[in-house]
C-alpha cells in the first residue's frame, strides 16, 4: 500500500499562487508516475499534470505555462507550483500515484478556491 498526504490548498485571489505538495509513504516503487487531478461538482475528474520518476512531465492544455510539476524521488514527494490562478482552477485537487502492475493510489483531496 502507498499512502498519499496532500496539503497546500486554500483560498487565493485571481492571479495569485499556490504550491501543492504530496508526500508518498509505504510500499513505494522505484519507477512510478505521480500526478495531480482535479474535480468540480457534477464533472468528471480531469488530469492536471503528471511527472514520472525519470522527470518527464505532462500537462493539461489549460494549465500549460502556469503550473509546474516536479518531484523529489529521494523524499517521495511531489510538488505543483500554480501561478496566475484563475477562477476556473477552483476544484478539489487529488494527488495520484501509479506503478506498473495496475497499482494506483489516490490522496484524500485538497480544496483550491480562486476567488476575489
């Protein structure tokens, strides 16, 4: 089992910044993909960004140029720096961890609200 602990959510004004950390613990894998997904009520959970253990990244078009995902493999921690936040970024953000063999884990979610 892999446990994921997220933090860093909150209320921020449009144009502001937030940093979301996610720490993984337990039976972690040497090769894995960590990522952030988000969900608003009534809509499906959507990909925001992912980063592999090798450092390759992938972003949703809606956040390219504004969000940056990174990870520290030695500490099993992932970060997402969110800049130039918009009201449409408001959602519950979920940390994910996946590895070969069908292993997939999710965090409990952290609320991000962008509003003036």
